[in-house]
C-alpha cells in the first residue's frame, strides 16, 4: 500500500465543539460516495471508534503517541488504512492539549504532525461572530508545523449569523469548508465516562450516525475536503504498515496445531478493546473467541486463557451478578492457574463484589462506584513476573474510571506507577493479572506472545 493515503485530522479548540459529530458524519458521507474510509481516533478513547465503525463499516482504531510512542503512530495508521481511499482522524480535546506535563505529546497537533496531515478545525460558533476570526487565526498560527487547512463552523444560528462569521474569517485566511446548524437529532446521550457506547444502543446509534452523515453532506463542501485530504502527501518516516507478527516471530507447525482458545469478554458491559490486541493474540497463535458475560452461561469451549477489558460493569452489575454459572466458570478457570488478563472493568468483575452485588470472587477485594473521576496517563513498571510481562517491563497506561477497589493492590501488585507520587496497584496471583491500567499491547508485542505461550503451557 502507498504511504500517501489521503487523510484529514478533525480537530477543535476545545472539547464539546462537535468533533465527533463532524468526524463521524464526514466518514459516513465519504463512505456514501463510494469511498473506502479508514477511521481513526487520537488518544485512548474506546467509545468514539464504535461510532466510526458504524459510519465506515471498518474497525475504528486509535492513534496514541503516549501509549504506543510517536514512532508507532505512522505505522499503526498505515496498518489501519490499508486498502482504503481516504482516512479521517478524529482528534482529542483541544487541538494542542496533550499528556499533562508532557508538552505536545499525544495531542491532536502532535499526531497531525507525525502524519503530516492537514487539520480541519471545528469551531462552536454559537456565541460569537467576529471573534471567530481571532480564535481561528490563533490556532492556525500557534505552531507553523500544524497545517490548518480549513474550518467547519458548528451550531450556526441563522443565515445572518453565517454571513457575519464568513466575513470575519476572510481576514483570517483560513477557508470555510462547512457550516452546520444546530440539530438535536445528531446528539448522542452521555454518561459518567462519556458517550453511551454503540453496543448499548445499536438501533438508535445507526439513526444518529445517519443524521450526522446527512448534516455533514448538506452543510460541508465534501469535494473541497476530499481535495484537502488528497494533498497530504506521504506519511513521513513510515515506509511500512505495522504488523502484528514481528519479523523474528514465526509460529511453528506445532504452534498452529495447538492453537489455544483465548476468550475475550465482549457485549454491552465490556466494550473497551483495541483491535490490535486481537490481531496480536491471533498472530501469536491463539484462537480468539468473543463471548458476552451478560448472556453466555459458559466460557467458550476449550478456553485456555481469558481477556476481560474495560467497559461499564457498574451499569450492568445486576445482570453480571445474576449470571452465576458464568461467574463460577471464570472463578474455576482462574483457580486452575490459566492466564487471565483483566483491565479496569475486568478488574471489577473479578472482585468479590461490586456495589454489594456478588461478582466472580477471584480477587479478595470489593469494588464500588465513587463520585471521583480518576483520569490520566500513567508510566508503569511490572513489579514481578506475570502472564503479561516479566518483572521490570515498562509500559505506559491510561486510567479512566469512577470506581474504587479496596484494597487497591494485592500481596503481589501488578504495576508500580512512577511519577511524583509513586504507588503500586493491581493484582497478580497465579495466572491472573488484574489492574486499572488500560495498556496498548502494540507498544510491547511480547505481551501477547507471552500470554499465548502461558495458555499453551498452563
């Protein structure tokens, strides 16, 4: 595949400006024109990629320069964009907002520069007129390496309001590529951790994405946006897409004959998962089988290992607790010493109880909802050996939850978290590795290989 895939980054001055509406609507509008669209999201967000997948019919993928390192942003982008005509990358927060205390690292601007992709700035114009020119000029001139190729004005009140905005922006030298009126039908319900995932509102989500596509197609110059994307040129420093199997790892014939079944929790309660994790496990020789802890009373036949990612078990605590046969099956698997990797929601599910309701009881800990939001990137090191990593392995992670687990770590913690206030967190016992940290295994492919090998030998 050529490394010059046409691409756009959809950014904004701040959160709440309409990035998701515009990015998702643009993906769907391009797809409706017959283009194969590659959807991407800057940062660790798991929810927006679900809407992107609905819009494009392809897996939504994340580009995170903190979790994976800047050097993998280009290859991961090219991996996701293989076979596509155009790529749309939705930004995170404000254009220049990155990891706290790390300068531009992991910001939308940083990723745009790594991809050498033109930026389209989505501006909430609902409470301004001429001032919009100063705002756009500031964002466009702040970093000369960031190319703001156009602006889309969102929440415009009237034809007269649009006229005033366009007049002002003529002085800023940034073309207006779209004007969107206020539209209630494109709003998406939110909850304590952001938008409600697609898996929880399939029919309504399809209607929302269709409304986004119609609004963008009606209010934006799709031809000009496509032309801007096609002017991007080659992705710098990335001659080849990322591949889940490293050049030095080739599964042997015995590996293929003994493909262990790795069950991955899915369904509405466990929607947080990076596509690359499944690809890495498969490349390492596993037979990856999804299951739904809300409905399935048994683990997939022959399960040798279990991966339980993030999601909203607190929303489905009653249903998860009511599925006693599966809870007992998970506990029995863990008791056998089989590899179990759990992140955030998975950690809660393995606890003795969640908000007073019985869970799997694998961990001697209790989980509960709290009012406090824990959010941010983390620099972590493996405290001891586990099914995921050898002692001393350094990985970067992300925390995002409104829950607490007591105690916060076991006799053998999963991670030592570095920083101004060092701490240990998580649990390692037998084959179980459970932690609040979300990690991206592409940054350390040995994680998946180690896990699959333990599945074969446990």
